[in-house]
């Protein structure tokens, strides 16, 4: 087993930082199935955190089905199950800050193009599909129910309204990730209200056929959303 390096915890919550660093070691192959993790005491020293933080981080990894405690063997990395590594909650946790920035860049390129085409090509059926997502989201918001899946769906339907298979396939490829990242905002009521209003504005621009306005609004929407989600993890 390689000797992984660690950095002192300095941002986001202590537990999340420990989890992210360990996930990064899993991703790099520093820990392999059957490898034993360092003891709680060793992890406390390496990360510079207390025992409760280490235990909470280990519970999070166990919940993700990545590690298990074995009598007489300590905490052991479980056999890799590609299905669990593709789970959106794991994928979202493994998304580093640099990866998140790259995702934002890719989304700006793809989704600005998609909404621009949607403003040109959306059919009445496309508009009705968008209206249905928006109205369902408004009802969920009024009932204080989660809206993150509907928010991800809105972006999917915009891509479908572009009538471009490549753009639509890209959005399909990140759909689960959008839901996973969106789930982290489910207690951010002000953000959710803003997001719903912003989606309504995007819809109105598509309906009006305003290509330039729709592209600019989508860019602003993605950047605002990414900023608020990043701040959630920093604070």
C-alpha cells in the first residue's frame, strides 16, 4: 500500500474535509480492497482533528459502503463495487473543487448553446413540458417539499428543447450528478426560491425566442448557482 499524504483541515466542515481527503486516496488507488485504514488515533494526528470528527467521517464512509469494521482487523476498505462508486452521492463527494470548476465551465459551454437553440427551436410540446416542470416545482416549494430533482429535470428538458442529440446526451450524462449536488441545497430556502424564479425567467426567454438573452441568463444562472453551492461547503 502506498503511503498517502494528508493536508491539515482548513476549510469546509472538519468531517467533510476528512471524508474528501480519504475519498481522494480511494480514487487515486492509495487504498485498495482489504487494506486497513490507519487507527483513529493516527487519523486524528494526520488530520489534526478530534476523535469525534474522525469517527463521524468513518461513519460517513461506512454509510457509503466503502469501508467496514472487522473484528481483530480494524477498519478495512471493502471490495470495490463499481455500482457504489457510480452512486451520485459518492460521485458528488468525490468531486473536488477543481473538478467542480471544470464542470461549471463545461456546463456553461453546453447549456448556453442548448438554451440558445431551445429559444430558436422549442415546439409547443417543449414549452408545455417546461411549464409542467415549473408548475410542479412551484407546488413542491409551496408544500415545503424537496425540489432538487425537479431543478435537475428542468435543465434536462431545456436540453431536449434544443433538439440536438449531442447536447441532450451530455445533460443525460451529468443528470445524477446535478441531482446529487442539488440535494445539498435542500435546506437553503432562499436559494431554492431564487432558483425557481430563475428557471421561470429562463423559460420566459425561451418562449420569447430571445436567443442572446437566454444564453446570458443561463450563464448568470449557472455561475450564481455554483457560487452559492460552493459557499455552502466553505461555511
